[in-house]
């Protein structure tokens, strides 16, 4: 079996070797492999390092658009994270050896590896002081959600929010709505599963299948807040639940074990990939 680090090196050399074909004026044919030999592969990039790298590569991309275009996504494999810019024929990467370095490879470096400094240096210069979002369960007075292990999305995968054997990514409620048809006032909870909800620039936004809009941001690695807007027809009541409001939540280590916030034993109405729970107050 080929070791992961060997695969990573083969991937790095193979992908970066594309640049060798982009320039007929390459002066040092072995410059990439020589540099790799001097910077042997280290351990895999951690979630926190991934967050720092995303910030730094994004800063380079937006600060030097003439060198890095069109905009590109980061690909991470073991100790390597990189973006390839097809317009400028350049790579911008992070390489983890004895230190975690930011490097450039492209026309500006004669298609050889050019070191730009370490992640530790750049993150203090260009990255937000807000730490990475804490993975796991988040809870508040009227909200629960589950953050992936790398802190990049809200997800039902591995979620500890379980109802009826189903894992959910985001729970909004209970919230009280007035004048909902024949039911009058109701308490409404909306549980969301299905697609992941990306966290980008410490914020997220999504709309559920039935039209509930939820937005949020992380003011720190362990605290968050946001807004919601609901306009949902409740067929059993013959009327609409309409309203908006705010929510706040914190990483579950700031709370006791998350209960169901009093939401158990409620009638469940299935709406596509969401569940809406209703109970008269």
C-alpha cells in the first residue's frame, strides 16, 4: 500500500508539473523536485490550519487579481493545500513541512517554487481575529444546530440532534405565532436536514424548502447570532404562520447537555426534507 505522504508528494509534483508545460523558457528543469527534497512532507493540515490557509490564499487572490485569476477554490490533500488559476497559469499553495509555508509557482517565478512566508506570519497580518468556528452542537433559547468537524459547514452528518431516528442540522424554535387560522396561537419548530449549509467568512444563510429564511454569523469561535423569517401555511390550521425574529446560540460546552428544549411529544408534519412540529401553547 502506498503511504499517504507518498501519494501527497506524487499529487503535488504531478499537479505542479503542469506548469512545466506552460512555459517554454523554464531555466531550472529540476527546481520543483529540488525544492520538495529540501522541504519534506509533514503531517496533514489541521482544521484550524485549513481556516488560516483559506483566509491567506483568499487575501492574496483579492489583493493581486492580475496574478491570480479567475477566482479559484482551495483543494486540500494531506499536507498540501492549493489553488490553481487557469487564467494566469499560476499556483498559490500552502505546503506543510517543518513549518507551514505559503508558496507561489507560475510565470512570475519562472515556474519554480517561490516561498512567500509562513502561515503563522501571514495570519497575524491579514486574517480576522475571530477564531475558527467550534465544531459540534450549538444551542440557544430557540435554536440548535450542528457544526462539522472542520468548522466549515452546518450539517446533519454526524449530528447529535436526533428526532425519530433522523439527524438534523438546524432546529429553529419553538417560536410562538399568533392568529394562525383555526388554531389561533401556536408554537412552531422547524427542523432542517438534507444539504449542508456552508459557513463562509464566519457567516451563513439558507432557505428551507417551505420558504423559511435563516441567517447567522459567528462573532467568535463559540458565540453566534442571527435572524429568521417565516411565512408558512399550516394546513391543519387553515392559516399561515407569519413572523420574524432573532436568535443566538453558543457552543454546547457553554451549556449543559442539549435537551430537546421542551419540543418532545409534538405532532410532526413532514414537509419534503424538513419537519415542522406544531403544538398549541
